[in-house]
C-alpha cells in the first residue's frame, strides 16, 4: 500500500510537472491559451488537470513560480563577488534570456494574477539584484542619488526592452547582453564619475 | 443648403471629437471598454458612433492617433536647441506625463492594432527624439557605441517604467522627470566620459 501510494505520488508529480511545462510553452506562445490546450499539450486529461489545479489562475501562478524558481536556480551559479560592475555584467549575461523567456508568461500572469502576487513571485530574483546594487553603492561605483528600487527597476526594464527589440527585429540576440550591460552600467554610474569602458558593446 | 451642410459637418466633427475624447478616457481606465460604454460617455448614440467608425479597432486607432497628435503639438513648444543634454532634460520634463497618459490607451491599442500600425502612429514623436539623439552624438556628448534605435528605446522604456513605478506607489510623481533625466543622461554618456551633474535628482 505504501509503495502503491508512493507510485501514485510520483505519477502526480510527473503530471504536475508536465502540466506546468506545457503551461509555460502554451502561455508563452499565446497568453490566452485555454486549460484544454494546456492539458492536451501536457498529454493529460482535463480531469487530471483539474485534480491538481482548481482554476486557470492556479495554473498560471504555479507556471510563473516554476519559471522564476528555475531562473533563480540558474542564477545561483553566477559569481556575484568582486567588482560590482563586472558582477552586474555577469548577472546580465546569465539572466537576460531568462527574462525574455518569462516575458510571455508574464503577460498571462498580468491578466490572471494581482500585481502584489506577481511582485511576491519576483521577490527572490529582485533581492539578488538589490543586494548587488547596494554593495556597488557602498563601494562607490554605483550612484546613490537615486533610490535602489529605481535602479533595480531600470535594470529590469532595460532587460525587458531588449527582448522587445529582438522580437521587433531591431536587435540581434547576440548583442543583447552587451547592450544591456553597457546601458545599465552607464545608468548606474554616479554623476561626476567616468562611465566604465568594458570594450565595444557591439 | 451649403450652410445646412456645413452645420451638419460641424456637428459631425463635434461628435467625432467627443467620441475620441471619451474613448481615451474609457480605454485609459479599462482597455476592454466596449463601444457602448464609449458612446454613452461621449453622450452620443451607438448609431452615431457607427456612422463615424466601422469597428472598435477604428475607434482605438483614431483615439491613439489623436493622443499622439496632441502630445506632438505640446512638444512643438519645447526648445530642443543648445546643449543636447539640457534639451533632453526639457524634452523629458515636457513629455513623460504624456507617455503616462497614453499608456493605458496603448494597452488597448496593443490588443486591437498591429505592432506595425502602433509603430507608424509613434513615428512623429520617435523622429523628434532620434534627431536630438543624433545631434548629441555628433557633438560628442551622447554615446556612439550603441545604435540610435537602442538609445531611443532606452528613453521610451525608462519613461514608461516611471509611470509603472508611480502606479505601484514606489515613485512620487514630482520626482519622475528628475529620475528619468538623471538615468537617461547617464545611460547616454559615452564610456570613458563623466556622467553629467544636473543637481540632486531627488
């Protein structure tokens, strides 16, 4: 009985993972994808989907949480020590495409979840960036005349806009990380100080 | 007969203007506002609305075009001569709230119009910024290591994000123009040059 229940549990976990993977893909292509489409893409029935998720909002919430958790796990391997400017460059290099991948999912999340919940889901990645920005300010390489929350917002917003520019065909994906880094490092430089030269960003 | 037809024409223009004004307000509050709601807010009947606009998309398109035209007219009075950095500061001061006001309308436009059409509508304001950025590059005060299209995009995206930060309660409207200007002027500074000091942006 205990081995049967553990097999059932493993089945359930596999179904849930397949549903959330399918949700990320379907919602990424179309933020209005239905639960039937998601169930079909996951290879499970609607009954199975509803056994695990009470509503579309629950599916979107869990898919978003999973995408952010995976992104966070990938970022855990980024070295954020040393010169905060170089650390920021490494963070951008490792994370801009995660932001891009999560973007379409975010559109679905914005229609289905509250702004507060979306913010809560982003707390992990946001605090990582906040810590780095605070260290850069303490070391005198990032500006202190604008609030940390604003600087973090600038980084996010420039990463998001790079994804938009790629989709619009105005930016080659290969150039994205360098463009973002060159822009944000300059934006973070204290007034009266030199903008760092990190080599030609093109 | 000619005075009767000119009176009818004046009536029609008044109705159209009332409809587009109501559309901007209704769609600003709710991007999914229906044509019935818009007609009611404009104080015209649905028949009158349909006499002037064949579809919801036509109303959204015309409302967006009107908002941009008005914004452009307001910007015509901004002095964009002299030091390109100070000109950019004046442009931000005069335009960030227009961007904010047009934002909600843009959400409706993005659901109803093609990306190409939205871009076309923005061509006027975008070319104004492009010209200023190109002049700043020619005079050596704005960076040339990133494409003009990217720099224009950074300005737009930072203005949009200021509006988001205000809505989220993380930025006081009084600080918006100074935050945007401080951020964008630094972002536009060529690597190896000093970030300009324009006084404390807070």
